[in-house]
């Protein structure tokens, strides 16, 4: 039987989670600039010092939320691609999953600034997030026996470039009231035709 973690460790994680969830609500409502340690402390009935014991700065707290959002998106994308289906269906599922994950995050478009924050403050994590998407497309191409003179990673980057308008958070904010389904289908069909021509 596995040992239980010490009670203090459990309490620490519960407190960190409560702080993160309160901070996430502020970001969802008003963007990264709305993140306010005083408000979080008041909401949770704790001191500023207690918040800072768990997160050394607002930037660290914002990064924690960004990492959580990106992790959830990666998990959802992995599940979307882990299906036994033709390449076109898997590409479509990937794009629609990314869109669903991003658009479910915020009622306020300012919240999308969290992605710019990651690029500026945590570039290695932002790159790893991008590479995960690229690797999922590599897997789709491998499973389709795609043949290329370039590396599959380079081809996957080209696919991401073709799909970028549909999965970029800022483009999605600008067009959030426009149904993009037909346009996504057209681009995915073009990419699927390209895959078929190289198999």
C-alpha cells in the first residue's frame, strides 16, 4: 500500500490550488493585468504573505495558470489524435480541439494575453507547447505513410502554418463570432489531399 503524503504537504497543495483557481478567475474576467494578490488574499481569507509563501510573484502565479491551460490543451489534443481514423479526420479533430480549449478559457478576450505572457516570460515552455502540436501532426503523417523529401517535422511545421489562422488565440478573438467550420473543412481537405498524393 502506498504511503500517504504528510498532511502538511496535502494542505500546501490544497492552498496552492485554491490560490491558482482564484487567480484564474481574475484572469478570465479581466486578463493578466487584472491579477491582484490583494483580491486573491481577501477572497480566500488569508494574508498577502500566505499567498507569497506559495507564489513568489504575480508573474509566477500567471505562469502557473498558463502552464495549467497549456497542459490541459495538450492532453485534449493528444486524445483527439489518438483515434483510429483517416488523416483528415484526425487533423480536423486536432484543430477543433485546440479551438474549443482556447475559447472555453475566457469570456473576456483580455484573458488571451496569457499566451503572450508565456511567450515573453517562459519561452522554453511556449516552444515545448508548439513542439507538442508539431509532433502530433508528425504522428498523423507517419500513420498515413506520408512520403517526403524533407523531414516530417519540417512538413508538420508547414501544416501548422496552413492551420495557424484557425488556432491562433488572437485571430480567434478577432473572429470569435464567425463560424469558421466551413473554412476549416476546406483547409483540412486541401491538406488531406496533399497527404494522399504523397502516400
